[in-house]
C-alpha cells in the first residue's frame, strides 16, 4: 500500500464519517433511560471496570476438559450527562473476559480506552459518534480513529488481545488485565486504516481480514501470519459501495459480498449515507487465496446482512456459503428503537445458503425462516473453509420485545433444527463452538452469555453441542448484569 492510497482512503473516510457539529433542541429528546424491562440490555454498566474471582454455579457442572478464556466485546456506555446515543452500535466498547479453569469461572470487564473514550471521560460527556448518532459539539476529528469505539469483537493475536471495530484501527489489550495499550499499527503506511471486526483464522493459523473504503469502492485486504506479524496487504478495487461487515473463506477462496445497502447520499452520520436499494443485486467478489489478482464476480438477489456462516469450494470450483440475510430495517431503524425503549418493527433475518457456480451463475439455494430471526452464525472452527454439517445460530423472535431467546443447531445434511429456548424474558447472545477432544464435528460445547431481564441477571451457559435441546450442562451467574454485546472468541488454555 502506498502512502498516497492510505492518505486518500483516510481522508475519504474522515470526510464522510458522521462528524457534523450540531446543536439542536431536538437532541434533548434523546436524553433519558428507556423504561421497559428489556431495556436493561442497553443500559450503561454499573461500573466501567468490573470483576469477580468466581461466578456462582447455579446448575450442572463444568465439563471436564473445558478450560480456556472466553472473551466478548460490545457497546456499553450509551449515555453521559443526559445525552443518550441514537444507535446501538454507538456505545463505547467494553471487553469481557471469562476465564474457565478447574471447573470455576472468573470475570473481568473493562472499557476499551480509545481516543474517543478517553476524550469522553475527560470532558464528562459524549464527544463523538461513530455510526448513527449526531453528537452536539463534537470534538475535532483527526481521522477515523477519532470516532473509533472499539466495540465490536476481539481477536487474540501475538500474545495480545485486539479489540476490533471496523471503521478504523484495532486496539491492543493485555490478555489478562484487559488494559488498553493503544491502537494497533500494521505498518507505518497503514496507521488508522480500517480493520474489520470479522477476521478469519484459517486452518494453518493464517489470519485474513479486510477494511472497507465504501466511498472509494475499495477494500484493503490483510494477510497476517499465525505469529501476528503482517504477511502482506493488498488493495482490491472496484468493489461496489454496499456495507460489508463480514466475509467468508474456503480452502481456496475469499468471498466478499457487497449488499444492496449502498452508500449513495450525503448525511450527517455514516449510517445515514446508506440507502437500501431493493432492486440492486448483491455483488459478490471472489478472490483466489494463492493469487489475489485472480478474481471472479457474481450477482445474488437483493438483500443485506451482517454475518456469514461457513463456506467451501467443491472440486469443480462451485462455492457454497451460508448467510443470515434480510434487509436494512434493523440497522436503519430497529437498532435506534432499542435505545429509545421501543420494540422494533419486524425485520426478518433468514438463514440462507448460496451457490456460486463455476460457470459464473449464482443463486440462493435454500432459505430457512423457521424460528427466525437467525443471527450470530457459528461453526466448529476446525472446519473453517471445509464442507461442514452443522451450523449454530441464535433465533426465535418475539412480538413484544427485541432480540432472540433461543440457541439453534442446524443439521445442514438432514434439515433438522435442534434448539434450546432460554425463556421469553431472556436474551440469548452469540454462542461460540468450542471444540472438544473427539473427532466428530459436533464434539464440543457451545459457550454463550444470556441476559435474563426478568430476574436481572447475566449468565454464562455451557451446552453439549451434540445435544443442545437438553439445555445447558452448566450455568454460572454474574453478580452484576452486562449490557448486551456483539461478538466473542475462545482462547484455549
Ligand atoms: Fe458482526
């Protein structure tokens, strides 16, 4: 990457991010904590630094052989000095660390100390919004990292933990104390470049990730060695400006889908620049891992999604991938409604399977709407890029509350769905697949948090992945609740 292209990309992202100086009486209406019981999921944490040496085991026993660290990240501080953010994606990030050892679990929660968080602390108010909020009297913006909230996911790498956002730098944290050490730089000419929140760890430990310059219609592609050092970086041009949050990999290919939610207009927020173009096909870019100049392009029916499941390439070159897809209603409006205490309108997210054929045609082959909304797809990480039988999601929508209450296991071979529902007043968050010692694909556990807003308690749940309909084999409770987060990762040992 040349200095010129970096400067151009950063200037574009900075100029077009939400940074308008606004002072309007209308903003006063945004203040105040919403009242419904489920709004507990979007309330500030009780403290910016949380910890307990031992969670209370409330049912079952920790399986033998399950020991390691479960990290999560998510927006947490939504409100300061009477001003409340306007969008779920706009809270300052807080990383959670659940360390499991010898059958017991400890917890540490700590804010990611981004430039924005430190500024907010110093001024005692919210000084910037990164995604969908117009902030009154924002602090001067030097680049995308000025509004970086570091609030989306985590990646253990090179002895550190990265707190990931997608519009700017990852932040380096201590793996144990979660102390922030500063923004991660992949090289002098890459400082401040976007680094997305869904990196893929390949079977050999290679890490693939991208950053999107949606306005410049280009991606920066990162290939990182298992040691955590940058292997190479490449600019991928002519990628239509649809919001790309996640991607997928096979043993041979990298697959990027530019959805029908396109950056087409001016706005005072980043989100506001996107419009759902219901007749615009999704544009798929497929790159060969071994030769990143070898590219094929496909079109899929209109849609928008955040997350993809697994993918694989057949011997004949056909590519299959799973995706949880719908339209823009949740990101455009629903994720604002939840911060105002309003139940969002329906915005179904179906689990779909896509086929990109070697002859250049592409289609959605199957759509599963049963127990929608499907989100946070996960699979056995040992099967990344290979044909896999099982996919795990959270699902089941409710009429009178947002979010999902169940965890699901999809058998892609038979079409069977197993599920465990945590209850009508519980949010089921992303559940990770943690491989066990057996060689079977589903030999392992699902590990995930839930927020029971009826009982006002956050729980850590462990399910046997072979039999999730039996419910958790171990449930632990925290002595405080956590705001709902987004994504996590598992570190063995
Ligand atoms: Fe995500």
